[in-house]
């Protein structure tokens, strides 16, 4: 038998190791904030583009069918937070990389808030000691850093609001109106306006009321609906928000594609081992469902969230970011299930948790090495890449009669969409090319006409590449104007291109 002091020493060691892992992840995230990588994950520069427009006094929801043919398919709350922070700090649309750093810093603060909220749940609501709570928190933080969808996207704010809502589910029935009704209703609204898949939040909160305070269910529904419509009206009445609904509803009607789910969701879950905690969460949820009313509630929460996330993941273009919520609930159901086991079983489980620490440390090391190579390695080269694009931008902006510009270089993973935010046509190229144009969500005939008639004056292409056609529109009316660094600039002349 291990002595009490030995057990305490081991627990202290676990806590210190988990704390070191958390500190390393935090330092890594701080370094990523000031990286010159043009895209971190999930084409997050689309978010930076919308924030840049907001800082420039332009609409963050422009008409998708007119110049600049940009679409912002995401809910508005995160953008408003970033724009407000930028104005407070004196960061403007012309600050280039500074806007990227701003968005990443806001996302980092959201992730830190999520970790603080989760730690409070683990220690106060679930009764974990400091060491196991830090281990669980380090595991969650490493998953955030591994998936990276919260590095500069609205996912960061959504996860914070979601975990805050989950924290309210641990309150005691019978608490005051503000805590029992107003707080969860407000957090449900925040979830929805942070990201559209937050629509699951009022369903989960409503489930809590049906289980534990059925008499307050009508009050919750009424308060939620009132808050939702007030916030919705506030946003739609703001100047430049007239295309909020078409952008965030019609813009996300991507086609259902099982092959996408298999290759980009399921296989990535398997390869990353993240399928294991999800499956474990399901097993623990089944165990909880057989116990008592709270167990059945958490089991239903897990099932509803997992099914909802998986249904969304079948859309073309979806990502593993839909599973953050399910992973949080998997951790909670696991702890609730294990906490209710017999003392002898808990002792046995505690004995084998010695394996958790090396597994966690190896995973954290993997995250740091992989992320460092992708985001931080060759910083000087990445900075040069940025400065070259600044030079190209300056050339185009001072060139007489520049008109509109179209980027065919690497539109999803360079800086032009923010540097040329006033001149660039179709800056959210990925969304248009993959989904909105082929699926017919919007009419892009005006965009095609601009390519054909020269309203788009310049094309940016990789050095040595010759424009031919795009979306059935011939690009032979563009002739090479100049070469700057690794970019060829083609100018519309109306004369078919015949040679280099």
C-alpha cells in the first residue's frame, strides 16, 4: 500500500507537471499571436478580413453579389469584440499584420477565460483536487492548441460562452431569478451570436429546466426569446448589417457530403486519437443514464451535443472545431461517472492514472513541436513573405487607374485580402469557389462580368503562371504588367494574351 505522504507527493508532482505543461502552452500561444504566418487554421484570415473592414468603417456583412463579392458567413459577436478592442488600442485597418495580432490576442484571451471557467467547474462543481484538475485542464488546453480553430476565429468566443453556460448547469435549483433564469438565457444568446452552432445552447438549457426546475421553463423561454430578438434587432439596425441574415444563413447552406465527413472529419478524429475521449464520453454517458436524474440529464446533454456536432460535420467544409463542446462534455461525464463508483474502484483507477501524466506530456510536446514548425519556424522568411506582399500592395495602390484586383496567387493563405481590403474582389475566395458558386447560393454573374470586361483591372498570380480561365470566364484579356518578387501582375488590356 502506498503511504499517505507518498500519495500526496505523487499528486503534488502531477500538479507541478501539469502546471509546467500549461505554462509551456501559454508561452507557445503568446508566440503564435505575434507570428507572421498568414493563416493559422480554418482560413482564419477571413475573420481578420472582416475585422479589417470594420476598423475601416466598412460593413462586415457586404452584399455577396456586388463588389467586393465578399461574404462573412459567421455570427457577429466576435467581430464586434475585435473591432472594439482595435479601436480602444488605436489599431486601424491600415496596420496590416497588427490586425492579425489583434484578432489572435482576443482569441487567446477567450481561450484563457475558457480554461479558467473549466478549472472552476472541475474544482468547485466536480470536487477535484488541484492536481487532477490541472491535469484535465492541461489536456483541454493541449487539444485547443492542437486543433487551433480557436487561434483567431469566433470559435474561441463561442467555446468561452458555451463553457460558461455549462457552469450554470451545476447551480442549485431554487436560486434567484438573475442566476437561475437571466444568466443562462443571456449565455444562450451569446452562444448563438458568437457562432451559429450555438443554437444548441438553448436546447441544452431548456433540458436543464425541464429536469430540475420545470416551473421556471416558461420564464426561461420568454427571457431567452426577448433577449434574442433585442440583440438581433440591435445588430440588424446597425449600419451595414442589412446582409446579416443572407450571409449567416444562406451563406452556410453547404451541401451534405459524406465523403468530406469521412476524409476530413472521421479520419482526422481517428488519426489524432481524439475519437477515444469522444467514445469514452459516450460510454460514461450510458453509465450515467442508468443512475439518477442528474445522470440522465448529463447523458442526454452529451448525446444531444454529439449528435448535433456530427450532423453539422457532414456539411462540406466543416471541421473538427464542431467537437470542442462534445469533448468538454465527455470530460464532465467521465468525472461524474468515476466519482460515483465504489471506493475500491476509485482507488484502482487512481492507481492507473499514473499513465495519464506521460501521455499528456508526450501530447503537449507533439503540439509544441508541430505548431512551432508550422507557425513559428523560419520567422524571418515569413516576415519577408509579408513585406513582399506589402510592397506589391503599395505598387498596386499607387498605380494610376488600378481599379479592382483579383488574387490568384494563394488567396486562402496570404495577406492580400487584408492589405488590399478596399481593392480586392472575391477576398473570401475559398467560400465562393468551394460552395457558394457551385451550390448556387448566390448569383455571381456580376463577378464573372468584372473578370470578363476589365472592371477587375489586375490579377495577382504566382511567378511564371499564365492566366487562362476561371469559372468559365476566359482570362486571355489580361497581359503581364510586371513581376514583383514571387508575383506576376497581369493587367487587363482587352487584347488576348499571346506570349510571355
